[in-house]
C-alpha cells in the first residue's frame, strides 16, 4: 500500500480544499477504514460538498458504528435529496443502542422529512421501547409523518397502542384514518367495546377507502353489533365499499342480513355480485338458492364461478341454515 492510500493519509485528505480530492479519499477509505476513521468521517457529513456528504454517509453505513447516529439524524434534514436518502438508508441499517436513542430524538427534528424518515426506520427496527415516543408523534403536524408513525406502531402490534390509534380514526387526513383502522384490525376481537363503535362510525367517513377498511375490520370483529350498520352500508355509492361490506357480512353471524345480501345479487357491479354470492355461500343461506340459480347465466365469468361455489356450499350441507 502506497503512503498516499494509508488510512492516516486518506483521513488527512478529508480536509483537502479540493472537494474532488475529499471525494476520492472517502472512496478509497471504503477499503481500509477502521474504527479510527469514524469520527473524521462523521465530520465529513457536514462537508460543504453534497457528494462528499453522501459518500461519508455511505461509509458510515459500512462501518456500522453507533457514534454516527446523531450525525445521520441531522443529515435527514440535508438540503440535498440524495444525502437525505443516503442518511435514511444508513439509519435503517444501523442497529445499535446509540442509534435507537438518536432515532427517538429524531422524531422531534424540525424538518418533517427527517421525522418521516425516522418513523420509517423505527418501523423496520420494531423495538418496543419506541412505543411511547411514537405514540406522542401521532400528534405530529405533518400528515405524512403521522402516516409513517401509524405504520410503525402497526408493526409493533401492541395492545397498549390501541387507545392512541383509535383516536386517529378522527384524524384530519383520510389516509391516516385508513391506516389506523388497518393497524387496529388485529385488536377488534379483543377490544370490541372500544373499537366496534368507532369502526361503525367510520362506515360514514367521507373517504370510500376509509369506509371499505372499516367494513373489512368489522367483518373480522365477530360482533353482532356490526351486522345492522354493515347491512345499511350495502347501499354505499362506491362498489368497492359494497364489495367489502358483502364480504364482511359473510364472516359474521349475519342471518338478519341475508335478505339484504340477496337484494344485492342484482348490483350493477360484477365485483359486488361475486362478493355477495361468496357471502351467501359462506353463510349457507338456503333462502338464497333460487336467486343464486338465476345468476348462473350472469355475463361475468367470475360471478358465475362465485355463484357455482356458493350453490355447492349451500347444497353440500343438506340442511340450509337460513331456510
């Protein structure tokens, strides 16, 4: 190894007045850098040249030293998008105690893009110690940050997040509301008193995506209290919602809703007709046999398949449950 490429010389070149020289030094350090390089490379994250900053971050990712975490958090607020992206990738790869502390403090970074990147990194880390700071971050002023925080909490799957997530069903941002419902889906059976009424209210949300997500969650609730609201939601103006509502009713003890489901076999949407047929088959709804047979000639191939499966399911049990 020539003297020009020893670690000591390369680290010295990080202070060279020419940015191109500093860039070359960082590239060369990738082959020889050890723990002694961490602090000088951390300093390079604040370089005036964006390429130097990006290369320094990439090298810190390779070195995997927790001392880099605070500098990487600051780099999430860099003016250069490539630098910000590199910092986000490096943080996700750095699993140290120092990194966790830095990430948690990063949820209070003045730039929303940085807070968002921190939430994404915490989602991938899945550390239960992040629950408190993430829960507090649900009140972030930026909707994109709140979305990322909800997803991070969803990955943790902890019961103690349920009350805070349920509050997000009233969020100003529709996507936050939808993601919160998806995050709560697995807790509906355990917390019906809190979640079923909130999900029923969400069936009246302004966003059809939120309504569809709420219907899906109610379908997994096993709650009889969800049946009548879902039955009413079969008249939703969006076929995507009606389809999800029909599917949900098929997974509930929905005998009272069978007549309403049968009425939807004439829905304008083939997706809805197919979902209704599937629900009736799942419920073994004997009173639906005649209207289902009328759909055997439906112009949509998928509807005909769903009808055939439903009829087979009903006839296979011998004694229809809804005769």
